C-alpha cells in the first residue's frame, strides 16, 4: 500500500498547452506538446492523444502533468513531463484536466 508521503513525492501540476506538433517519429501516434507551467517555465511532453484530440483543440487547454520525473528520450525527442490521461472504453486517452481554469503551475493535492 502507498501512503500519503508516497503520493506527495509525485509533483502533479496544472499547465496550459501552448504549442502542438505532429510526432511522426514516435512508434505510436503522438503529439509533441509545449506546456506552460507558470513559474516552473515551459516544458515539453510527448502524448499519445491523437485519437480524441487534434492540434486545433489542444492549444489553450489546461492539463495535469507529473513534473518531477526524469526527462525521457522518445526517439529524437526529450519529454520533460508526463502528461496525464485516462483510457476510455476503447483505450483512447482522455486528458486529465481541471474542471475550472486555475493558475498555471498550481500543484495537485
């Protein structure tokens, strides 16, 4: 069983997607995202969310991401944060988002 200190070790923050690019080099269909985390700055992420989202409906969307995992090399791209999502009944990723707009960089507790 995990305890509260285990959960608090995972730093989940709110950020706003500012840029989206196709990622044709990825093994599975994905986008390259640039996400504004306020005082933490802008971070990059690779996200396999192409089934339900396109570039036009992602820019400006607030999302949740883990910001304290080590960077991960994905092909020629370095992903700095883990964008969070939940699979639907078809296995398509639905982004984890705040219900209301909040300040970029706010931590989930």
